[in-house]
């Protein structure tokens, strides 16, 4: 995606000691686009959202009419007419901002499409009459060579001011990415937070009966669109993670009881074997710079955490305590690792230095704590708290400030949005056993299920796309 020169001007296995044998038995039986510069954070005096107290901004209304086209007769593209794309763009932007939970957008179905001449000169009195606070307008322009340019503008209707603008030139088939980038522009400008809509999710697509689940590696956009299966299901896929540069996915595979860790190249659709072992392997994870892979291996009744170069090489053992150590997740700066262990007699969260030194327990909440993952901002750790039900919770890196974000029967394996303000997880229904991918923001009030073609588990939110 080019920045336009301008507008027309198997789960982490939470009952470790009991689930580990059961797990082993069960296992035996499009091209990347160039990233434009993110929108700058607001300067002093500009409006910003407190994500833990959104009461003021939930009263703000945002109008998002269909984007204008640059011709009296809409131009046909490989993805439909520019008029149809303009409506679809506004629809996706509306959904992004609405599902985020901080805004009250009104989409194109309920609004008049402005003419091209009003994209940069809005009819402020007309929008004021509609009780509009913020206005997002844009255009779709067909280019020579088959590409399209999408322009995006944010206006403060009461002040009669343009707050932000951007434009992107891309293949018509990539129009959804332009919509996500426009939503990111608006979100960043109004909230002061980093963007996250232009990102992707890897997860495990599940089908079949409970005792013979087919588990395939799959990817999709952050809103669940553009779903693609990457593996056939002949081998069980588990616990995927995007590489920091989005070029590959790291995942665990079991075929005929043989555990392997693969790195799947997204450009070539080929995979490279990183590690094969006779003993059970668990939870491979990237380091922030992509140079190392963490994993856990069970051996002689003990499970420890190792790291090895992602290019291949000799592993380094990081833990050596009696019991089961599984994890972990690097801190954003790569200096520390959070992991889970039952060395104290119950499953809890621990932190250690990246070389394995300085291991200490940080969870003391009662019950058990598992599947920890460090926020991209470094300020919080998300985890699964097991005390009766399984709930997604967050705490600070020292183990304080516990907050529950969900309260269902079985919510587990949280993964962070690139900006550290939204969490995805998977939920298992109590009666049917069906799994689904869900997300919740840090207020705990804005929760929704992502639509997937089949059941989904083990979501892994990638970074902002490069």
C-alpha cells in the first residue's frame, strides 16, 4: 500500500498436571503492503480518551457517510465499482469504531453520500442539524494501471475544523486494509492511543467431534474478514504466533504423536521445521526481535522452558525446578519472561530474566493462574485465572492491581492487540463444548465474538502490519 500523494487536490492446557497426560494421549489418538506512518498522538489540549473511563466520549456521535467517487459514472475496478467500494469502506470503518466500544458511529446506510466537492469542504450546517459531533468523509479514485486511491478525512463539526487526513493507493482487492487504516487514523487522533485495526490474527480452526477434533492453522483480519486456512488438518496445529515482521507464523504440530515446532512462511506458503522431539512440546513463542523462540518440553516427569535461535541451533535451558514450567511471553524490551509453573504446589505466574535468572512468583490471588502474556506496552500482564470458572484477568508486572475482564464459564489464553488496549481470547461453551474467538477491551464492558467459519481457539494477535 502506497501513501497517496494527496487527495484530489490445544489450548495452553490449564490443568497442567492432570491435563498433560490427557493432552499427549489425545494428540497421539495476500502480499504484504507497505505501512504508512501512524497518525500522531494529540498535542496538549486536544481531546483524548481514557480507555478505563469512556463516559464522556460515548456521548460523541460520529457520522461516516459512503465515500465519494471521482466520476459521475462510477468507475469499475476488479473489486467492484468505485461507488460500491465507497459504501463498503464506510461500512467497515463504522464497524471498527463501533466494535471498539468508545464511539457511537452512524454508518452509510443511514446517511446521504456527500458529493466529491464536499469531501474537503463539508456541509457543516447540514451535519450540525443531524446532531453530528465528528465527521469522517472520504473518496475512492480509480487510477491508471488498475489501482485505486482512497482518501480519509476527519472533521470536528462543532469547531468546523479538519482534524486529520490521509490517503493510500492500493490494489482494489486490498480495499479493506484502507478502511482499517482510516479507522486507525481516527482512533489515534481522538484517543491519543496507538492504532490496532490494521493487524491480523492467527488462530486454530476446529471441526469434528470432541474426541477427534480437526485443528487447522488459520489467519484472518482483526475484524474476522479475509479468512484463510494455512494447513490441511492432517496434523494437529496448536498455539500459533505471528513473527514480529509478519513474514511467518510459529506453531506447534502433532502428527502421529510426534511433536514438532514449525515456522510457516506466509509469502511462499512453505514451512520450515525448527524442532522435532520425542517428548511433548508446548507453547512456542517469539522474542520481540524475532531472533529467539521459547518453548517448553516435558521429560522424565518434569517440564522446563527452553529458548533456541529462530534460525535453528542449540537450545538453552532456562528453568530447572521440579514440576511443570510452561510459557512464556517476553516483555516488550526482551529483558524478561513471564511464565507459569506449579513449583509452589499450584499453578501460578512467575517472572524471570531472559537468561533464566531471577525467577520469582508474582500471582498470589488464590486459585490458579495460567497462560500469561505480556502487554505490548509493558504495563500489564494478561492471564487466565482459575477459581471455579476460567476468567481472563490482568495484573501489573509486579503482580498487583488484579482486574477481571470476563466472567463466563471458560475463557482462556488471552492475546493482546498491538496497542495493548484490547484482548482476544477463546471461550468454550459449557453445554456444547464449542469454542469461539472473543475480544474485550480493558474496561471489561465491551465484549464481542468474532465470526469465524468454524469453531476457533488459541487466537494470536499480530503486531501492526508493516
